[in-house]
């Protein structure tokens, strides 16, 4: 026999496990990890905490990864199912894009992730009306409705662990390389100056003494001529006297 206490306990467990959208209601989340569901596509209590009316843009891209969870009405069945996005422009509503689920299994708890691309007409700071429809062979039947706004908070691409350290190490290696090249240039300049300023080599050829100055032969010949001329002039004076 089912007691009231057992019924209340079961109700509390069911409520804590499932806290998803109501009938014909659509919930939205930012990214595939939002609006977590159980094995029956029911949004869990933890998943419900990520529900939002404003979906943020993918960091570093022009698109939005959106999570859609809905409780479809009783007309839902197996077959193709569509999620349509509408925007109001100058007082008139226009369809922006239609996402197709070709192999829908008929579960009334819908939970899927898709990407809204900027080049398909989606823009930040705009609100879109969303509806989920299915054709019964005669006409499109609306199974759930909702509204969502696309925003861009300027999120940055998350850095991988250790990426900063690698960048710093690379910069330091580059600085060390430049410093090494400067040192090599200075060594080359110093070597060139040293080789040009040294004393001339000593001639060890035969007939020449080390440590003695060497006089040019041409200079010796010129001096010898002067000496001979001087001696000749002196001799002439003596004879004349």
C-alpha cells in the first residue's frame, strides 16, 4: 500500500532529478555543457541552473553554440522535426534560419545542441522568436515556443595549461640568441683590431743580426756618393795649396 510519506518522498526525488521546461516551453543554454539531462532527456536540477535567456557568442568566433531543451506537446511523433528562428525587421517578422532534426525519435523531451552562424543572419544584441514544429503530413504543428537573445560579452579563448610558461620560455630563448650574436660580433671586431696593431715580423734571414736596425740599400748608396764627392773636393784643395 502506498502511504502519503512514500508518495511525498517519491515526488521530492522526481522534482530534484527533473526541473526542466513546462509543457510547450523552450529553455536555452550557452554551449553544449549547459542544460544537462538524464537518460530520458529530462533536464536535471543541476542543468536547470544554466538556463538563460541570453546566449553568449563562442570565444574568438562569429557564431553562437546554443543548447535547446523543450517539453513538446502531445502531437510530437517520430520523424523530421524543425527548430525555427524568427526576427522582427521593420515591423514584419521574417524567418532567419531553420534547424532540421531528420531522425527525431518522438521523445517529448527534446534536448539538442546546434550552432547559429553569423553568416546566416544572426547578430549580437538581437532577440529571436523560436518555435519547434513538425509536419503531420498535412500541415506544420507548433510543438513548443520560446524567445532568446544573442549577446557577445567578449569572452576570450581559454589558454591551455602551461601555454604562458612556453611563451615566456620562447621569448627568453630569442633574447639569449640575440645576446649571443652580439657577443660574437664584438669578438670578431676585437680580433680584427688585434691582428692589425701588432709589431711587424722580425726578418731572420741569413746575414742579418737580430735586434739591429736594417737600413735600406738605396739609402746607403746615396750616402756613399756624397762621401766620395766630399773627399774629392778636399783632395783638390790640398793640391792647389
